């Protein structure tokens, strides 16, 4: 299962369509809060937007790790900076990918994540 967490409907719907046409099972969430309240330990990976209202993606990742959840997480961002890079590294993100997303980079990270889960 691939969990997509992004507040932007267009990005979330596009990712869902892209992944489903590639034969992945997808569950999507419009916020970090919604994801954390609904997420149940499972195999797969998470594609998590960094910049969202409420809980930013790096905080969602931190909370997952505090719960002992080790599912691979791919962070995506339209505005990368050194703080995001440091938090991604500190909380064990598998990858940090810039928007607009490169399909090659995204699918490479997904394949790596699914081998780990």
C-alpha cells in the first residue's frame, strides 16, 4: 500500500491516478492529522508533503517515528531548505523529492521503499 498525504487536491489526485495506473494500491489523505488518526501499521510506504496546514510533513514523520513506526517515508516539497533537509535526515526519511515530481525519481524511491517494508 502507498499512502499519499498532501493537502493539495490536484497533487493528491494526480499521484493517486499515476500510482494506480502503475498497479499500486493507494490510500490518500488530505492532512497530516487525518493520516495520523487513520493510519494503521501496515506494509508499504508513505508519500508525504512537507508543507501542509496544521501538521507539516516533517512533524508527521517525527510523530510516526516516536510511535515506533518504521514505514519508509518519501517527503515531497515545493520549497526545499536546509531545515527541511536536516529534519528529513534526522527523522529517517527515505528520500526528499522536489516538486514538480520527477516520475523517475519518485518511482525509484517507491521501489526502494517497498523493498524495505
